[in-house]
């Protein structure tokens, strides 16, 4: 899963650009096409949180920052600069899961707890624990506020697709197209749905992408790339 650095977490301009979902498409178009929405949503979630929490400093925020530091730690036998390291990915995932779970428990109902829940679900998905990941993300989707819930749903759609629950994934994305949020735009949900339909319903995918092709921006470029991968009529 794609990660975001603490430096970027604190960069308001970058966060706002991501929140509008424009420059992100240009920078990550291959990831969007290849990997779907899980990595995309994780980046948007953390950057959206940066916009929400700037100029604030709370115990919850500090706990989340420390948890993210754990998730960002290097995998190495020892540290060359005094930073946190782990001997294996499994060891890091175990430590990160523990701290994110603690935040969810201690600060239940807070934005930080919702972000921790998303991160926990992403770690589980990365580790192939798809049943656990689905359960965790569904909790965020059902109980979180609309902004964070939309991000959880974006990732859930990909889990549904990969787990043979395509109808559920389609339903989520179509609802997000109809009800976009500041974190998940209509274009973003459309691109994600078209990415799934490319192999199952190519003509419907083409229909979704066609209105985006005329746009002279990063979204149009992503749509053009995806359209070029569709079978010719």
C-alpha cells in the first residue's frame, strides 16, 4: 500500500491539492490503473486529515503521528541514524497494528480513531488478511463520518472486487459517484469503477470514461490511458 510521509502530512498546499484530486491523478495514474483504490484512499485519508487538523495539537494527534512513524519505519538489521527500524515486515506490521488498534480503542469516535481504523485495515489487506481487512474497513465505512466513510468505501470496493463480490463493489462506487465527498470526488469514483469494468463490461467502462476524455487535465490523461487499454469496437 502506498504510504505518505510525515513531511507531506504537514504540507497544507499539498494536502489541499490532493483533496481536490487533480495533481494526484497525474502523479499516480499507473498506481490507480494497476492497483485500484486501496493505496489511493490511504493517501487521501492522511492528507485530508492534515487539512482537518492543522494548527491543532492534541494527545490524539500525537498518538496518530507516533503510529504513522511506526508504519513508516525502515526494515533493517539496525538503524544508521537513530530512527526506528524493524527486522522484518511482519514485525513492523505487528507493531503498527498494535498502536493503531490502541488508538481505535482509546479514542473511539474521533477522527484519529477512524484514520487508525483505515490504516489497520490497509495493513491487514497488505498482509493478505482480507476477511479481517474487510471487517475493519466496513466498521469505518458504517460508523465514520461521511468523509472518512467514503474513503473506507473506496478501499472496500477493491476488496469486494478481488473477493468475488463485484456487485457490492459496483454498488459502493456508483453511490459515491452520485454522492461525492471532499475526499472522494465523482471523477475518482468514476475512474475506479471504470478500472474494474474494463475487464468485465468494457463498453460500460468506455461509457464512463468518454465524458472525461475531453478534459485537458490530469483526470483526462488518466481516462485517455485507460480508454487506450480497452478492446476496440
